[in-house]
């Protein structure tokens, strides 16, 4: 069965500093991986996705993530964060065996400190 | 496009009352998902539809919960009777044809409080 682990529930970081949000997954088949962002009192929106091909994926708002199959990881990074990046970030996984179901991780709360 | 529309945005009700949450997916999308978000359990998939047909309802917590999609532009999630433990934010999401597992577009959610 699929599962997603986000090792950090809360990540505080100063403005303009780099950040990495960690995500590990378990799945026995080829996977599709996602990062979604949820701003306060809003629904989730897709930041980026890995379906196949290059393991380095670029998304919106300057975020990128790298798929590492051997470590079953899909960490999210940004070289310089802004106040507006303060939000909840969810890693998610799907695979060919799960049809159209996407499993979400517990989320990481990113707080950008001025 | 207006995006996924959910109503009401906030609902406060008393235990035992019937609650109906509504969702209008993005026009042309074939998939519709209902999720529940709580601090304790995170984001859980309750049920999803493809072309108005329920495909997987294994996440529906119990018989008190039911969902319908009478047409391509409308879905409801009903809780009868409601209990305090049903308090959560309920999200509806939709996806284009063949894209259910690739990208989901979420509505703003309905915050339900059961007293």
C-alpha cells in the first residue's frame, strides 16, 4: 500500500533563506509524485508534479523538487523564500495500481520569518 | 473559469441535524473527489466519481455519510445525523478526463462545526 511521510511538521525559516521540505514515500510500483500548497483558508493547489522523465522538476513560485528512486524521496526546495510562501505544503503520491486515488502526506507548515 | 465552487463556506449545526454540502466542479471535468481534512487525520479521501458514477467510496466513514452526483455539474455530500466528531473542513476537487491521478483542482472548502 502507498504511504507518504513528511518528516517535519513545522519548518520556520528566515526570509530570503533557502528551505527544503522533506518527503518520503512507499510504493511497490512506478509512482507519480506531487507537491501541493495550501494557503490559509484556501483549498490546495498544485505546485509541481513528477510523472516521468527528468528527476528534477520545476514548479510555480520558484519551487523545485528532485525525485530520488533509490531513496524513495521527493524533497521540495526553494533557494530564497518570501513571506508569501508561508503556507501548508503537502506531498502526495499516486501510482498505476491506485487508479485515480492520490494519497496525501500529513503536511508541513512553513513559516517565513521577516 | 470560476474554479471549483463549494457551498456553504461555513456551516454550524447541532448534533443530530442533517447537513448537506454542495460542490460544482470545473466545467468539462470528468472526476470529482470529496475529501475531509482534520488536524488528527490530515486529508482523507471520502469518495470519488468518474462521469457521475461513484468509483470508490471506501473512505466514507459510516452509513451516516452519503454522496450523490446527479449530473456533471453538481454533487452533494450529506451527513445524517451529524455528530461532533464530523467537525472538519470538507473539500471538493475535480480533474479533467484521464487526469484524475495527475492533477486535482480543489475548491475553497466547507468548514463544518457540529455542536
